[in-house]
C-alpha cells in the first residue's frame, strides 16, 4: 500500500478537494489518501495557524503520528501546501518518498509580484478583512482560482457550506499569508522524486514560478494549457493522469524530461 498525504493551500481545507480524492484512489489501486488540514483550517479551524511553514510541517507530522499513519509518505500538495511538502522533505527526507507540487512559488526563485499577481491583491484582502456572505466569498475564490467558473456552481455551494461550518478567522488567514510570504525553499531539490504540475493560465500565481523551480531543481514539470490555479478542480483527470505516469516511471526519475526539458530555455527569474 502506498500512502499519500494531500495538503491544500491558503485558508483551504481537506473538503475543498471535492471528488478528487476518490477519483485519485480509483485510478491508482493500492494507493490510499489521507487529506490533512493545516492548523487554523478545516477541522482545526479553532487552532492558531503557525506563523512559519516549519511549524505547519511539525503539526502535520504530529497529527499523522497521533493517527498512527506511518511513513514513508508521498505528498501531493498545492500552493501553500506545496511549501509545507517541500519543507517536510527537507527536514525529514526519510519520511517522504516523493512529492507532487501543484501551482506553487518560493523564495528565492521568483519575485513577489509573480508569486502573487498584484491584480488580485484587493480581492484577497477583501476576503480577509471585509467578510461578506459565504456564497459571495466563495464566488470570489472561484473567480480567482478557476477558468471554468460556469462549470463549478455545485462546488461553490459546497464551499459556502464548509465556510459557514468551519470558518477561518482573519487572524489565521493573515498568519498563513505571512508564513507563505517569508518561506525560503532550499536552492537544490530536497529529494530526487519530485514532480511539478502547473497551470499555464494560472491567474493567481505566475506559471514562471513553477518553471523557475523546475529549472533550479532539475525536476520534471508538466504544464496544463488552460486550467486555473485550482488545477485539481478544473481538470482533476489530467492531474491523476500525470501522477499515474510519474508513479509508473514516466517523467518521475528526477531528471528534466518532457515539458521540464522544453521549458529550460524559457526566460524568467531563476
């Protein structure tokens, strides 16, 4: 049995994976997923969020120990969750068999306006500082993270229910944002088995961030041509396909192949 740990991004929780977890387990027999919430989110929304990514790693490791879920783990994570996965692999490489990192960004590889596009600053601050109805807030989240807004009405309704049941406080949102902003990743890959997935049309985080990391770490990167920031939402089947290929040995041998090789000549910050 292969154990996968799934980690979401800023202020999001395990429920936001939707049907992706079940689809993933159906496509990869013998692979079992545990979706964790970071402190301050989901079932842990009443706890204070750590102000460092390292603190989030410590919380995840402690929670898995409490549940009796033993390593080694494969980590699939997006955005802030991918920072947690990276730091986890750095501090405890004996626990991590591989990482799939989705639409993330780190220092020192990208500039602040690439890591979070300035056109979204007002909307994101409004979500934190000027709360409205859960439905209005989740429509804003969807607009920022998807290129298939018309297809995800059911998701918005479910997200609104989740927000009402397990609200993330403004303080915890700011603590998570601060942790993400100051996290500095290792300049070399923390382990050999890393696959990066990115959305070419990500409206929240510039795809150049993933390109820069893949180049620096010399790991494979696959780019979706049309999805938004929430890649598992916009095209979960594509994500599962890429992971299945990687697990089977396709582009997952730690060397730049496929799209990673193709992007090696792309201009942009390293």
